[in-house]
């Protein structure tokens, strides 16, 4: 996998997590812990994207 395709895949995952976080925040049945875990995953992806860019 080339670096550019790897970056694109990370960006897609980041966007997907963004949508999941937004959905979770609007859903009263999702716990704060679950939302926090999603946000941490999203941050790790963002950091990796920045590191590779």
C-alpha cells in the first residue's frame, strides 16, 4: 500500500469516526465512556495522519 493510499484510508476512517461521534452524542442511550473512546480513536487517527503528512 502506498503512502498516499494509506493516508486516504486513514482520512476515511477519521471521517467515519466523526460521524459516529456525532451520532452517539445525539443518542441518549450511548454512554459518555463510549463517546470518549470514539473520540480517542479519532484523535489517534488524526495524529497518525499528521505524522505521515
